[in-house]
């Protein structure tokens, strides 16, 4: 005992420091170590017992017994300290330190990107990066004038779209949000560098608590027609048809009511109705006129059809829709795009036009169908522009039909990821020089897709025959165009 007694001051000081830290995080374990080392209270300093008592490692009764007894050993205390009740108390303490399990996040990767979600399901964020890399020859865009056919061949390599998408919900699963950033749009050689600046193209909040009705506010591609609303990453061809530039109303700022009725029956209907600035992406309204739109869609097989092209998902049951939509707007725009408000060829630009110069009315009829690798899609558009500066009126019409099929389902030797597709489109629009006359444009495109991971990773190649008839000059011209594209999302 003499050797131990001579070391007690030094040992006691060091033990106090060790057990002070240990007993805060693991009180039961600290008591076990204490009693195993010292055996009885007289083998250690009273200050150590004070630390264990204050942190709940031992009870007041055990504290008193250890001080008074010279024969009490660790076994007498350990049995009480490690009872199920003590273990339960320690577990409860650890849970309190960890916090509420509902606030912990689970991570996963889904088709919409990386997902973080709270365990109660009330909070979720999805993040996805996307790149669309394209090679085109000899024409980069759809020729709208005869001069475009003779301007010289071009071979272009470009990052057509570089996007970041963030979406999810907060507070409740039915309170949803989404925004999308275009990181570096490709520009023409004569454009300023501002044309290639990053920009927020979509932002929206949805209240979607009930299937029969919901509310959306923000900026997004207005739900007029399927071809435009379908993401550029969910297309059947490298790019949308020649119809898109003339008839899209694209992204607008406003609000919309949307819902579904008679779900799952042959009367299954979806509806959209909204009011918007009418000035395009990121622009405030410059008058008291608004753009109004409405769309009614009949899911005639009792099943809703997703807004994406091709049937890479292999739809087991026949699914189709028939839709009618309309739009009216009074303003300075005669066309819209992802860049905002613009003008059709031959019409005054928004920068110089009066705030209420053009009254534009549009209607579209749409059909879509998918079944076991087969996909069919069709639209017919009519657009009327009234120029109030001279009371003139112009009619524009256009439409397309396209179909795709995975022939592997008929011919097993054809690779399963390979899809073949065909599209025909036509646009009749006013001549840029004399609006009383029409230009007629036509497109015939053959395409093929190889899907590595659905639309999230695919290669697309298409070959188009583009034709223009100029009724002012009485001439026509045609050109072939080849495009190759890799579209990948992470």
C-alpha cells in the first residue's frame, strides 16, 4: 500500500482530468473504469467520486457507500450500473444528443438527380447537372429565307445547353419548388458576350395538395403544347421541329390553375388556365394587358401520358391523350423564345413597336400515344396576328407529326437501346418582305437514338431535308442537314 499511497496525489490529479471528460459523454463506462481500477473508494481521491456523482455515473446512495466502506468492490456497483434500466437511460441520453430523427437526411440518386430528403418526408432537394453537346453540318439553324441556303456551309461544334436544375419540396410534400439555370448559352459571332451569360430560365412554386386542382406561380414554359413543354433533354430528335419557333409562347411570368378530374376513367381530363405578363422570360409587363391561356386534355384511355417523347420506358398499357389549347395576347411581341420577347420575320421588333401594337391569338390541337415501344405525336397550330398600326391581319398555320419505335420488340437482332424515328413538319407564314404573300417551309427528318440510361444519357443522330418556297420570288430551295448530339445528365 505504501507504493500506491506515494503516487496518489499525482494519480488523482490526472484521473480527475480524464474522468471529468469521460463521465460527461459515457457516464456508465466511466463508473466501470473507476471501480475496476480502484476497487474501493479509499483507493482514490474523493474528488473523483464528486465528478462521477455530478455527471450521473453513480447515485447518491452509491457515493455514500463508497466513501464509508473499505471493502465495497466494483462488482457490487457494476451490477446496478449496467441494469437494463441504466442502459435504457444511457440510450435515451444519446438519442437526445443526436436530435430528432425526422430532421436527419437520407441521400440517394434518382432519375431527377441527387436527392436529399428528411426522414419525415417534409423536406426534399434534388440537384442535377446536364450537358447537351452537339455537332451540326452544313446548316446550324432552320433556314427561313432563300439567302440562308446560299450563305455558305457551316460545321458547328457547341455546348448547346449547359444546365443546373434544383427542385423538391418544403414544409409539406405538396408545396413544391423548381428552378433551372442556363449556364452558358451559345451565341452567334456577332452577338455581345452578354448573350452567353448565365441566366435563370425557370423558377416556380406549386401548391399541389389536391389532384383535382392546384396553383402555380413563377416563370416557366407555359403549358400550351407538348412539343415545347417537353424538355429539350426528353426529345425524340436532336431539336424541336420548324413549327416551334413560330408558334411557341415559351416562358412567361404569371400564375396558373391546373388539375385533373375523373381520374382513371374514360372521361379522365386535365386542365390548365392562367394569366401572364406576355413579355417573355424575365420581363415586366409594359401595359395593363395580360396574356391568357387555357388547355384541356382528354386522357381517352384513362391513363395520363408523361410530358416526354419516345417510349423508352416501354409503356405496357396503351396510353394516349387528345388536347385543345388557346392563347390570346396584346403587346409588342409577335414571337417568343427562351431569350424572351421577339418578332417574326417582317414584323416590327418589340424595341420599336407600340406596347399594344399586336393582337395575337393562337389555337393548337394535339394528339399523343404510347404503347410497347411505339410513340406517336402530332400538333396542328393556327395563329392570327392583327397589326393595330395599319389594321392588317395575318394568318399563320403549321403542324408536325412524328413517330418512333424500338424494333427490338419485333426483331430481336436489333439492339434493345436503339430507337428509329421519323418526323414531317410544315409552316406557312408571311413573307418577310411582303407580308401579303406566304413562305412555305417543310421538314422531313429521320432520326435514331441510342439510350444508355433512358433520356439521362443518350446519343441522337438525325438527318433532315429542309425546303423553302418563296412565293414573292417564285423560287424554292432545299438542303440536307446532319446533326449528332450527346445529351447527358448527372
